[in-house]
RNA sequence: CGGGGUGUAGCGCAGCUGGUAGCGCACCGCGUUUGGGACGCGGGGGUCGGCGGUUCAAGUCCGCCCACCCCGACCA
C-alpha cells in the first residue's frame, strides 16, 4: 500500500522506475549485494510470462529439465571466448563442509558448459538428435552496478540448450526461438521489438552468431529483452559433443542456446507505465480486473456485496481481485489499483445497484476518462472486449512511440543528435573500432543489425567506408 | 573500479556550538467515515550503518570499515 505520489516519469525516469518497483510491490532489495527479492505480485507476473513461453517451447518440441547450480570451475575454462567473457563475473565456491575443495565450483552464470558436458555423454548417434532442453532457473553474475529486474547479480530466466546434426538445423532453431521471443513480447507483453543479429562486440561469449530482440523504453533507451545464440561447433568441440552419422562418421554437433529473463518485467514497467504507476497488459496482469465495492452505510453493504458476488460469478473466466479491504476509501483503492497497473477497474456502488449496472474504468486512459457505466447483464462480453482493446492499444501506443523516435540519419552530425533521444537506423561498415568510436563519442552502441533490411548498400554513417548493412544504434540499458 | 552523495522507527526526514532522540506517513485499538489518496482520540515501535577513539557525557567531534543510491568504464 502506498499513498505518496511517484516521481515524475518524464522528469526523473530512473527514480520513477526505482520507486514504482518498490511501491507496486513487484520486488525489493535483498540483504545481499546486487540481489533482489521478487515479491508475490512481481512473481505472479513472471509466472504468467513463464506460462506464455513454456507453452510455445513445448509446442515446438522442447522439454524442461533441471541442472545443478554449481559447475566445476574447469568447465568454464574449456571454451576460450566463454572464459574471457564470464571470468570477471563469477562467484566461486572454494569451501564445502568446512573443507577446502579440491576443485573450486562456480555458481552458474549460464549453463552452456555443464550442458556441453552432459550432452557429450548422452549423444552418440544421429538418432539421438536433436536434443531440445530448456531450464527454468536462476543464474549469478557478479554485477557492479545493479537495478531491480534490469540488472541484478542473481536473476531468474529460462535457458534453452539444443544440439543438432547440421548447421542449418541449428540456425533454424536459433531463429525459431528468436521468433518466439518476439511473438511473446509483442502479443503477450504488448512490447514491439526489433529482431536482429548482434555485432561481433555485442555477441554472447562463445557464440558464432547472437540474435536479440530490442525494445524501446519510455525514455527512448533500448533494452535487449531476449537473446538466441547459434553456438556453431564451439561448445561441441570444447566438450566433445559428437555423434555418429548415417555413414558411420564421427561428427561434431551444432548447438544453440537462448534465454529470456525477468528483465522483461523491467521492460513492461518502462514501456507502459505512467505517472500513476504500472500499466500491465491484460494477458500478463496478475489481476485483470479489480472490483471496488462502495457502500456508505450498513444498509447499502448487503445489496452491494450481493451485486459484487453476482458479478464475480459472471467473470470466472478472468483473473479478478475483489478489493474488499476494510477501512480504506474507494479513492484510495482506485489509486492503489492504478499504481499496480490493473488493466480494468470495476466499481460497484449503490448507484450501480439501483441501475443494475457497474462502472468500468480502463487503466490506459487518463484520469477519470475511460470510465463507463455498463449493464450487469452480459457484462463478461464487454469486459472481454475492453481487455482486448487495452491489450491492443498498449501495443499500438508503444509501437507509435518507437516509430516516432526512430530515425534514419544521413550524416554523422544528424546521427549524434538523434541518438540522444531515440534510435538511429544507419549504415555501418561493420568494423569494431568504428563502433567503439561511436560509443565513445555518443554513448550509443549497435543494438543489433535488424533482420528485415530494406536492402541496398550505402556508406558507414561514421567513417564513410562502404557499408552493406544498417545497424540499429541506441543508448542502452 | 573511478567521481559524487546518503546512512537516525517500515518509508520520508529533523535533530544548532556534545547533555541521554523527535516529526509526518505507515502500523495497532476504539469511534465516525466511504462514487478519486477520510477524520478524531488513544497506543506500540530505536543496539542513531558497524568498529574503535576523544570526553564526566557522543546521533552530534575524530579515525577506519561497511552498505546503498546517482553519474561514468563492463554486462541479459
């Protein structure tokens, strides 16, 4: 519960975000540095997102499993780029049961290595392929600078790990999972994305190619909210994952990995929220409707409660919360529901009882607008339509915002200007030092190289050398 | 890891030149309230971030440490 206002979203985005996460009771700071507590309301949101993803993973043939949190340190050292990428961020266990361990164990920063070890053991024949396993777990990366949901030392996610007989299959898998992430983000979270390939400097440590979905937050900065990696044969060679093909020849597998984390919750907050608080998309909201009963005296209480009960019966197909907390005024509950981002509020008071109506208020319309009086009869139909409309309008609003702040600068001068408050889609020569210079000069980095390129060729927006692809540039979280 | 800032009740803060801790909100009880953040009365709650030092006496002065936040370099 809260009663103070949030900082202004437009004036102090960062502070607005921090306080909203706490006040909406999504998460809290843990007593351990860099870690977060995900509170029930935040976890309910994650569970809904999990369900949306898991359904799609299963539909595409994946199965879930559990792997240990502790990994022999030597495993991390097997793949050269992987070590370099993750060493600085590892937490290492050196003592167990009071004894110094023979070999230190690392708390998993990601599971490619232990997966590689086990896949090598399990895969013998082309008949064993593909292996399509997903893990729902948490991982630990020693982060210096943290922010709830966006970057914490421990975070919750899913990591998918697959092994295939051919490169083409592995690439198809990598792109299939990227598509699933994009589809979940857009249809469930109502967050538009740009799918693309990561630059060499931004790709996953050990990957051959990394792909990401990138979204524009309310302050125009970009957030990578899902990644899918084609690992080539890098991990297969490091862990000796081989199979015997139809011609009785030993072949290395082609592997992939892909992950999406609770960071997506941060995206939901930053894309849809406003000065009043969260605005949650109906498909993921823990509660889609909050019912606020209103009665001035004992005589009204009974009929109102009866109407609420009747209405609740009609809405069993929705996630409904009846806010019958005592001693709180309706006004307080309105604000509380808005802060928590409940998509639809239903007020049931004496006037509604007298008229056989309820009052609906949609969260995505400002203030007291978006309120409407509807008959209790056939209510569920109107509720369903409104929730659909809210889901759609949140996406459209976010997409319009993203488009409005995405530019195609022709010159570097223009580029420098636009990346201060938006995204730039601009030709890039593909050279790492060019990218590094741009970052130095503007703080913008390549987010990805969008997959749907209009084609053609041009000159690098920074150095003027020939360029074959356009990159999406932005300041990022 | 560099620069800056903050640690006093759950949250936000006050506490002067040292004298034994307070305000608002939240919380508990009773009553009146309830269609946009109600009000009255009465309560409970503190190793003042930690350790050490100076002093008759430290929230206050000194030293060291720790944590968190903001801005930069690195990362989902």
